[in-house]
């Protein structure tokens, strides 16, 4: 292990292309140390009787694995565990295992005396629905693992709920909203310090405040109450995390912790506050490995968010590749009652995604909130397209073709390249 004024090599473990991973890599380099992006093209771990050899070798690892978006979360977490066996890892995989599961997080926080909403998880439909009467209406219904508001519904009817959604455990949570504009609070913590805080406001016609769903953000750092700050700090410590975005909501008894995100994004916080946690996380990693940094450089970098690809970015990032979808695609669409694989029409001319009402009923799609009388009826669905899950509020449309009961619009397609020559028919792909 190196130390003092020596150069520290910092590995940023992340298998998804995110601006945050790039910002961390660039921050490490700007602080005078060496960064390696540990992406899927780069990782090599040799284990023998002589010990563990890392390729590339690093002194410390920043764990930025987005497990909630991974199709193989346990395998990814095990790779992080290989690093943790021989190197210090910020956001140790054993602690991330708790934090990524929302109900496990609630259990750990409640045991530590951190205020949380009333929640209930059951492994059978009967037990879940039997307990639901204690929660009143509406009730929040969530998948235990999810991100960006995906797999989250506000349910205001008495139809039975399922203990699983799209093969993921689901639970219920009391609905807390003291404000008409559906506001919550995110506090970003690195080490034992609060880097910044922001209010997040739900977009029109929705109740979820996620920035990825169009929520607005406002700086809350200077007016952060002692009670909210204390709850966020205690939550992060209770989970043993080195950095986290803690989400809180105001209840009649004060602020309570909704979720603790070990891979929270930076962009919303930077937009609201002009502050990025990247430099603070980079400093913590360097110091954890025995290195040092110039505090003036940390302060300077805190006020910028450099998301340009580093030289060791994977080829897909260097080539600026984006997922390719065709004129028609087989997708999985999910509501609160189940999932169904359907053929979807990719409609680049449409602003919004549209769904056949019969399909919406079949999967138990829920309205996002109480809409005004002149608004077109809409429902919340989770769409899995090209291996990525996205939550979208879709318009109910009787005119959608029965062979393609889902018409995916630009609200989903902004992150994809559409090849109109490619068409999926049944299980085959024509080009």
C-alpha cells in the first residue's frame, strides 16, 4: 500500500455508462492521482495459491455498480467482493447488499432508531393483502429493488396486490405527502459530511419526484433542518456506507427516511446547488489508501461536474454507441398485477408512449395520480427495452394496433438509436 505524497491508483467499479463514473475518474486525475475505470472490458482478477492479483492493479476501489439496473446483480456484487477481499472499497459490497434492497434498508434503519415510514413486505399475496388494511388509501406499492422511480405505484383501490412484480419482491408503504406539490428532500453525504441537499418536486400529473422522470430540483442546503440532517447522517452510518443520497419526506412528526441510495446520481444535485460530490468521494478514496490531496483543488472541483469520457473508457463509450432498436421490438411491459412480453411499435414521431387499454387492464397498470378532467387517461408502466427497464406514463389509446399493443414514443426513445430497417416479427429479426 502506498501513502504520503505517493500516487494512489483509484479504481472506479462501474459496468454502466454514467456521467457520475466519468466525473469520479476525472476528479481523481485532477487531484493528481491515477484513475482506472473498472468496466467490463477492463476487469481481470486472478486467484491462486499465491494470492489475488488484480488487472489493473489498484490501491482502492470506489463501488459504483448500479445493481438495480443490472440483469445479474448478485454476480456483479460478487466481483465487488473480490476487490473487497484485498483492497479497501468505498461502499463495501456487504453494506450495499442491504442498501440496494429498499425493505432491508428500512429494517436496518428501524433497528437503529432512524425514523422511517410504516412498510410491510410478505412473501405471499394473501399475507400482503391481509396486512394492507392497516395502511389506508392510497398506499405506496414498490418493488424492493428499483431505481429512478421504476416499479413504484400509488394505489387507491382495493383490488388485490401481488407479493411479486416482474419476478421481484414488492412491498407496501404508507403514503406521506404533507405538501400539495409532492416534494421530498435528497441529502448527499460523503464520509461524515453533507455535501449538499435539494428539494425535488414531482412533474405535473405525477407524484414521484425522481429527476429521471422529469422532477424539478431546488437548492435546500442552507435551509436544511437539524432533524433532517441528523436523520440522513444516522441512516448513512447505520448502513455502513461511505457515500449515499438519502431521500426523506416530511411527515406530521418530522422528516422520515424513504430510501438510501448507494449509487445516487450527481446531476440533479449539481443543477440545484452547483455542487458535485465527485471530488469529495475521490478525496475519501485517496485518503483511505493513505494518500493526500490539495484541499484547494478539492474545493475547486466541487463546483464543476466533468463528465467527459476518460481515456480508458470502454469502447462503447469511446465510440459513442447507444442501444439500437428497430421499427418493431419485442418488449416486456409490467404493471402491478403482472408482466407480459408483447410486440411494440417504435414510433419516433410520437411524443408519448401509448398502450392498448386491454393490455393495461391485463397487467394491472395504475394511473400515476389524480389527473384533471380534460387530461387523456394515463397509466404507469415499466417497459424493458434492449435490456433496460424504464418507467413511463403511457396514454391509454383504443386506436393502438392489436398486433402491437404498445406504441413507444420519444419519452422512452431519447436514449436509443432507431434503425427503421430492423423489424422484429415473433422471435426473428428482419433487417
